[in-house]
């Protein structure tokens, strides 16, 4: 029978904390860039310009049709030389830079669909009212439609953020020492892989569960 030994975890906490910071960095960067780029994609998909709409739709369909792990590998195996030619040595760790770009561009496709649905949930009369007040279409979208749309879709955006946090563990395929990767390496080094992975799973559960409860509270608040 396997005997559990948790003694290696206390000494590994500084390394695990450092790995968790990498996980949070990837998550927060992908959320911010994903929402900004996703908003532009959503507006482009709703554009009356067929070329712009087609280009945005093609981007979204491409990234939504490819597994995330493949996107991560694309940017790590194919793009590094391009990134170094543009940013040089200032780019730093190519694995982290690749992960940040891959997650940001990938998540933007999913955020764009959420944001597009949020925009379409706003009554079209709001746009007509904005135009009637002398606003341009861009001003109406920015000042009237998007604030209402983001309020409607906040729970969905946060749900996607929870999924994104969990998906960051996939960066292990490029050797980036995020929280999961660090837990795996420490467990393998100390011969306590089961304990470290169980501990990592518990931390992922606690953070994800807490975020999910926040989403539920927001949903019930907006449903009033």
C-alpha cells in the first residue's frame, strides 16, 4: 500500500509560490489582452463591411477549431525567431513570452463570441437613440452599447477566466515553470509526485471554486 509523505511540501512552498505567480501572470495577461482584442473582433464581426466581418470571423473560427496545446506549441516552435527579431534580448524568457501571446490570442477568440452575444443582447433601439442624438456609430457603441453589454456578460467573462486559469497548466508542454509544472518537477525530484500533484490539484480547486462562487453571486445579483 502506498504511504503518503507530505514532508516535502513545506520546503517547496517558495518554489510553488513563484510558479503560482507565473500562472497568475499568464492568466491576467490573457484576460486583459483577450477582452480588449476580443471586443475589437466582436465589433468587427458585427460590422456592415463584409470584408472586415469575414476577416474577424475567420480569426475566431480558426482559433476555436484548434486545440489550445497546439496553439501553445505553434508560438513556441514556430514564432520564437520572429519574436526575437522584433524584440531582441528584451523579450526575456521565450517560453513565457510565447505562452502570453498564445493564450492572449487564443482567448480573444472565445471572449469575442461572449462579447458579440452581449452586444446583440442590447436592444437595437439603443443604437438608434445614440445616432439620433448626433453620435457616430463608434461613439454609440463605446458609450451606450458596450457598457450595457459588459454588464450583461460579466458572469460569462468571469466563467471564461476560471476556465483560462485551469488551462494555463498546459504550458508544461513547453517546459514553463508555472504552478503545475513546478509541482510536477518538485514531486519528481523528491520522489513524491503523487503528493505534490494532489496538493496542486487542491490549490487549483480552491481558487477555481472561490471564483465560481463569485460568478454565482454576480449572476444572482444581475438576475434581480
